[in-house]
């Protein structure tokens, strides 16, 4: 079951990148994806080493105690798509909804994974801390993305690529 979920996460991630990232925006997606990788990889390894949670079933058991697929592929894919489709120029309510709905869905999925598989086991960690980590992490990725591409956030996006 665990391996099927990991393979499914790869399939969903690759398919989402191919389907939802227009060719003219691959460079933007790549920057957001790599920023997401740096944040999720560092935080997951740190949290595992601190004993906050563990990943009993993982891909590279001798190399790392963290889950590679979720932290290096799936979460960064979600972050890249969040940056590309963030509702710039929309109301504050829409921007806040966008920023909290993605972590909420991810935490819901992780609760299912934690309950029904051996991919994730919380030790000194809770779903609401995980939600907060996602909110802060995706906020940081989006801010880096906005800085890198000089996107104005006080109004409409000043994109040259769109």
C-alpha cells in the first residue's frame, strides 16, 4: 500500500506539472519548485532528526530518515502551482483563502496517510503544527518567487511572462 501511494504521488506530481504549467512559464515553475524543495527538505530532515515524527516506510532508508517523494517532489509541486496560480490582484479574502486552503487539504491528506499507512508517524508533532509549517513554508516560497520575478503584490502582477 505504501509503495502504491509513493508511486501515485510521483504520477500526480509529474502529471500536474505537465498539464498545469504552460510552456512559457516553466522557468517560473522551476524557480518555485526548487525553492519549495529547499524548504521542505531542510524542515523535514530537521524535524525527523529532532524526533518530532518518523517515516517508517521511505525510499532511501540508508541515506535519510525523511520521505523523499513527499518532501522533494510532491510538496514542491504543490508550491510551484500555488505560485503560478496565486490570485494576484484579487481581494484579500481570495488571497487568504488560497493561502490556507492548500495547507488544509494537504494536512487532511497527511492525516489519512498517517492513519492508514506506515509512511508517517507523529511522535511529538500534531496536525496543526504541520498546517502551520505548510502555511509558513508556502508563504516563504511565494515571497521568494515574487522577489525573484519582481512581482508587485500591492495590486496586479507586473509579469513580463504572462
